């Protein structure tokens, strides 16, 4: 009985170790996503890529809106990949105010699934899917 417990403990540590490596290996995706949300990435850098889904709506300066404060809460809820392709599930809240403190745009508690692929040794987001209504699974919208 003691031997079984030890074997189960070892298996659990190995599984948790693999998941931790999977989770941490996608940090670059989360950093890039955070930069896009915080308007630190020029639109030309994301054009034609799935991550442009988050950048295309924020061309506020082109519309003459001076950006003030930006609030972002972004978290990874799960990661599943085989070190070549896979998915990251995120939840985010994003708010952009103009320089006078007026709400310009925002999204609260949005769940999204990001399809990722390793391209030339770097994780790339190849598809973004969001649930437009978190209560209905049939309201999934995917880009591109």
C-alpha cells in the first residue's frame, strides 16, 4: 500500500511538472497579448495576424481620440499544447479612457480561447475565439 502511494505521488509530481512547463512556455504569448491590449504595439506589427483582433479595435488615435488611462486584467485559465500546437484559455477585463477620464471602450470578464502554433521557434496566436455571451456556448465568435 505504501508503495502505491509513493508511485502515485511520483506520477502526480511528474504530471504537475509537465503542466507547469506547458504553462510557463506560453509566457511570451501572454506578454505579447498584454502589450497589444495596453496599446504598446503598432497596428502594422499585428496586421494579418490573429492577434490583430485585439489591436484593430483600438485605433483610437486615428479617430482623434487622445488616450488616457488603460486598465487591464488578463489571466490564463488553462493551457493545453503538445509543444507544437495547442490552446490557451484566457479571461480578460479591459477598459480604455480618454484623456478626460471618459470611457471610450471596454470589455468585462470576457472568456477567450487562443489557438497557438510554434512557428520558427516562437509561439504565435493563429486563432482567437470569444464567447459573446458567457452563458451560451453557441455564441462563439472566431477570428480569423
